[in-house]
C-alpha cells in the first residue's frame, strides 16, 4: 500500500506529561513523526499537537484509533489537503557580504520573506509557507552560506467557520 503524507491535529488536555504520552504511543508502535508542533489553543485548558507523517491507510486508521484511546486526548482530526491550510515557519541565518547581498535581498523579495535581523556578518530571514516553499528557499540560500536554520514543522487548520472542538 502506498504511503502518503498526512497531518493530524490532536487536541489534548493542557497538562503535564500529555505530550510524552502521545509521542510514546508513536514510539511503541514504530511510527515515525516527520514534524511536530505544539501550542495552547483558543481554550487555555487544551493544547493542539499537530503531527505530520507518512503512512498508508491501514497505519492511519491504527494511529487515529490509538490516539483516541489515550486518556487526555479530547479530539483527533486528519487535516485533509483540500479542506486545510498548512504552513511552516523558517528562521534562517545566512552570511552577509557585499558581493552577494543584493542577490540575497532579491531572493528574500521573490519568496516574500522578511529580514528580521541585519548586521555586517549575517542576515536573519523569516519565511512562512508550505513545505515546498520552505525547501525551495533553503535550496536558494545554500550558495550564499547558510549559518543556521530553524523550522517549526507543519501547522494546519481547516477552512470554514467551525473549529475542530466545536464539531
């Protein structure tokens, strides 16, 4: 069976140890998480864990079933490609020198990124977008000398007027 990349939103009680229990479930069953993002929701008593991973249909069903069995899990949703908005954040530090500065700035403009820190030796850039856009920016910056990069992993939300907790 073919594997596809999915994004799962897991609403959990905002309590100590819940993230460990959720991620341990993946470890115990041998599933690999590609990206993981966690944060408090619009309801402070709950956090949202956004997980992206590559699985087949059987594995997807197993994961959803197992997550729903966990005590502190309130709701689990797969964020569908058509009904979801997916984004990542990239912070990237690149070498700053007079020979390449204008090319770096052209790339920043083309990708609609922002320069968030500037000094004589480096530029720190911020970019949000889908995974392909983030990867393309990184590839375009490599020739200029990437010093450091940090990316959030995928966060996703469904389109429309309802929130996942209100369904």
